C-alpha cells in the first residue's frame, strides 16, 4: 500500500514540475491535499528517503490547514452551537398563539409541557417575537369571528335589500339566514317596509321556526330604521337576543351580505323583474334552489337541506340538466 503511495507521490511531483517549468513550482490546494493524503499512508521511516519538493513541516502545516478548513465549513453550515428548534415545534407555538389570542408565552409553554413537548419558556418567547406576535399579550373578550364560529348553531342574521322593478318602483326584500346550516328564509317582499310590517315578519319567522326557535339565541341585524323596538320585542319574547352591527360595518353581517351578493349575481342582475309578484315568484324558486341544491363551501360542498350523497359510478348513470328560474340557473341530477 505505502509503495503505491510513494510511486504516486513521485509521479505527481514530476507532473507538477513539467507543467510549471522554468519557474519555481507552486502547488495549489488540490496538489497539497493529494500529497498530504498520500504521505499520511507512507511510514515515517520511509518518508526520510523520499525526494520531495516540500519539507515535512510543510506537509504538517498543510494537514492542519485542511483540518481547519473542514471544521470552518461545518461551522458555516450551522452545525455547531445550540441546536435549532424543530420546525414543527415552531409551527405549533404559532398555531397556539393564533387560536388563543389571550395566551401569553408562559401559558403556551405550559400547554406544550402538558403535551410532553420539552422546550424552554425563553424559546417560546423568541419564536413569538420572531413571528411578530407580542409574547406577553393579554386580549380581553372574544373577537367577532370567534363569537360567530362558537355560536353558529344559535345565530340567525337578517337584512333588507332592494330590487328595482320595471314598473319604476323599488321593492324591499327581508331575508334571514342560519349561520350553521346556511339555510335562507325570504320572509317577505314589500314596497313600503314600515315598522309594523317588519314586526309581522318577525312573528312569521317565529311560527316558521316552530320548535327550532328554542335553539336560536341571537339575531344579527343592522341599525336600519325599518327594525323597530317592536321587532326586537317579538324576538325577546322567544328568548332571542338582538345583536346590532356597528355603523357602516357590513363585515359584522358578512354571511347575509355574501348571500345577497350571490343572489344579485346569479339571478337579479340577469333577470328583468316586471313587478312585485314576478319578484316573489323568482325569489321563491331561488330560495328552493339555494336550500336544496346549491353547494356551499362552509358545508364541504353540501346544500343546507341536502347532505352529500354516497360516491357513484358514472358508468351506471347519466347526467341530466334541469333549468330553474326561467333558465337562469341549471341543476344537474343522476338518471339511471
């Protein structure tokens, strides 16, 4: 083994001399690494008899430089010092902070300890600070989005919207939507939305809900003059609390506003509405389509009153289209 190393050293030195004459030969890092590696194989006694271009001290210095460079490269890759916090732990800390706005870093650290995740409280503080989250925050009360999600089964939301008719009049439509199921109820259509008319629609809603009224605890509405104290009194008699939206804050009633926008885009903006009777007819049809057929993202693609069916084999069925609302909306059904 060492004899082969001697031959390789001599051959390499000859190659260096042939390529770098007549000047003094200069070895690059590749030459130094090769010679240092080969000399490490040769016994110390044999090294004294070799004719080398460099001294033994130079070989030792080269070896020290190679080792130093190797450790410097490892340090540059971040392999030294305190180990970095695992990525999934950092993600979990951010998740706990996002889902619990009133938790500080000490509370999050305690929750992690309860899960068996060993991490220092200072590390939790650093993760939150690097993510732009106040580590010592204390937020009192629920955010509006948290309230809506936690109380969805007990929330109704209502609002008016207007439709311009071809006879030159403007109709007012009062609609109510259930937050949990997204079921829509069009309570009534009128040209003159007085307080008495609105109050009567509240009574009709209570009759329509029947036994389901017991689970409803909140009704979200705006501060429009159409909603009177008598409207709120009808709801209060059924144990339902009225929640008023802030002024010029439609996002507080976003689910209703989204339904109204969808109704306009899918139906009203594409239809010439002749009169109040025509408007009532097409809105009733659209209500049936919305509740029994239209998919909803919040329900994983199901309709409010129609759950998703079991998967089917399309080779055994045909798809048939059914036009609704005068051909404005298409529905598709399976036909054997």
